[in-house]
C-alpha cells in the first residue's frame, strides 16, 4: 500500500471515530444547573437530558465524589442530588460506553456564605438560577409527580410521601432540622412565584416568613432599643439555615465562630485589655453567655448590666 493511501485510510478512520464521539457527546444535555450558577445550599439537583441508547453508564458529581445515575426510569432524562463545598465547584457529567469515557460535560457552581469572608463575595459572572418553571417540570413529570401534595399546617405522617422529598431529601440530612422543613411543609416558606423565573421562591428578606411563626420573638426584638444588624436587616438566614444544620437552632456554624466572623477585632481588643469584663476572652466561653445575638435594651446586646457582669 502506498504511503498516501495509508495516510488517507488512517485519516478517514480517525474522522469516523471522532464523528462518532462528538455525536454521542451531543446526546448529553445538562438541563440544570446552568453555567455559573450561584446558590447558598450545599446540595444541588442535577437534571440531564440523555439518549441512553448511546451510553451504558452516566456519572455525575464533583470529582472525586462521583455517583452513577439510575438510567432505567426514562429514555430521555436522568437526575441526581449531589453534595457541594463552599466556593467554586466544577460539576462533572461523564458518560461511558464499554468502559470507555466518551463524553464529559461540566458546569461551574458557586456556593456563597455570608459567614465566611472568603466566600461572601462570589465572582461577578455567577448568577442565581432556579429550576421550577413549567418547561422544566414537564421534563420531570415523566418520572415525578410535580404537584404540591401537602396540606397547610399538617405534617406528613410519612415524609417520604411528600412529592418534594425525592429530589430534596438531602436538605434535612443534618442533626437538627427546622420544623417546617422536617415535616415537609415546604410551601409554608416557599410561597412566592415569579413568571419566567421560578415557582416556590421565598420572600426576601426572609424575616417576613420567619415571623409568621415566631410572632412573639418579633414583638420582643422589634421593641428593643438595640437590634443586631442581621435581625434588623431581616436576614435571619445569615446565621440560621432554614432547613437543617449541625448545631442547635439550625445555626450554620459554631456560635463563637459566627460571632467572631464579624467581631474578631473586638475579641482581640478584649483579650489585650487588662480591665476587660469579657469572659469570652477565654476561648472556651460562649459569646451568648453575656450577649444576645438578636436584640437588647442594653448596649452591646448585653443580657445583664455591665456592672453586674463585672462583679
């Protein structure tokens, strides 16, 4: 065989192979999340449009934590709930045929948190995006009942019967779960809808929803002379996770870590002062032993008068 003929056959075979690969790549579509999605939750629902005839296995996750998807439920869609970390996450979707990777797609997702300075200000190209539109729900309706089946203020005897549970169960995976979330009364907070954006949005700021149940706290705190900035701004969810958290009262971090995230300078000054009455200068003490995190009629949100504390 002449060298030119060998080259031509090799080039043709390579072209056919690459055409096949790229054709299969087009058979995986990441419906959600969108590229450069911004969110505050550490869990994410990934929804894919697929043609499973072209693949034997599809896995999704943030490497190395990848999970295989169940492709038996639908010919055209698949979904999974995955865990994320704070900051930037590269969500990978990989498809395999005969054990060989034939397709890889990705989306960048940023998880922000006001309690961590390094994650408080996400890059400008990240934007919030939402899933629950009629168009997206129609894709899911082939496998999921997308209707809301909760009864107002009546908890589910079996929470797995909630139509929200299957896709969102990981929001309650922490030790302490907030009552509405634990009982899957989702629309007690997710009441807002914006056409073309999403159904089931929450009110902003969040205190309007919180005080529907916590009216006594609102009356007490609003009447106080001094109110802590997160409360005054209505941002209850800055310190509290409305679904679940690893600490009592669903706070997002250890209580002293929350306080010192904003007030580390005051803590250092108190430690350096020989006349400081602040017992919190000992790292084993809790800030909330003397200070209330919400509101007080005393300066510095003190629970007792300064003279009493010094005694």
